[in-house]
């Protein structure tokens, strides 16, 4: 292998490593107190969502405490290969698959965990806005309360034409969107600069 070929191979390898490292570090910035999780697609609990990319989840400090105003308050971003702009129908289908799968899982092997066949399907609705969607979702909380709850959702969509990627950023809380807790999402920002 000549020097020019070796140099080209080295540059390509470095670009691949940097892209992999960036994506595995996530695409969201949040304060240190927020918990995070990066999951590649396909998601094990929702394999029917046929996206290619990753999910970056960020949980507010009180998200798992039913007594906290931050209970079930979190953000996630889907950083996926761009197909076309998100539609209301596609978003509803994706959220139904996501939360039906998530809430049907036997979390931590608890003997009283609800099995998927006993859980009523997730019901969600969205309305298009200038920057994405707003919506509500009735879903079973298999993690904490073992009861049904309504989550409010704000979705922003970004198209990254240079990388042919799409970002679906979702802010979620059971509190009404007018509630002060929604101010916490100002602390969630994108690491990437994409065109709207």
C-alpha cells in the first residue's frame, strides 16, 4: 500500500471514529444533574420503529419521584437518517409503538409488573405547529405508579441537510404546558447546528 492510500485510509478511519464517538456521546446538552441514556435503533422494546440512528434520552432530576413536580419530566431526541419530514400519522404510529413496547416490558423482573397483553394501548394525538407538534398521550406507567397517566408533549423537528439526518426532539411532562416545570427544558439544547 502506497503512502497516499495509507493516508486516505487513516483519514477515513479517523472520520468514522469521530462520528461514532460524537453519536455515542449523544446530541443533547443538559446539566450534570440530568441522567442520560443513549440507545441505538432498532430499539429492543419497539423493533417496529424502523428508524436508523440513535435515541438520546435526558431525565430531569425528579423524573422518577411521584412527589416531585419533575415527575416523568424528560427529553429525548431521535437522531435518525432523513427520509422525509415527520407527519402527524407517522409520529402517532411511532409513539404508539414506542410506549406500547416500553410499558409492556417486565421492568426489573418485578412480580407485579404488568404484562403487555393486560395494558390498554397507548393513545396519543398531535397537532402540527410552526416548529413541529404539540400533543397529549394517555399511557400506562409501568415504572412507578402502575396506573394510567396523561403526558403532554412538545416536539421540534430539525433537518440536517449536510449530514442527511433528522432530529425529532421531544419534551415530555404530565404537567400542563403552561406549568412552570416546562421552563426546565430551556436547559436542554442541541449539540448540533441543523437547519429548521
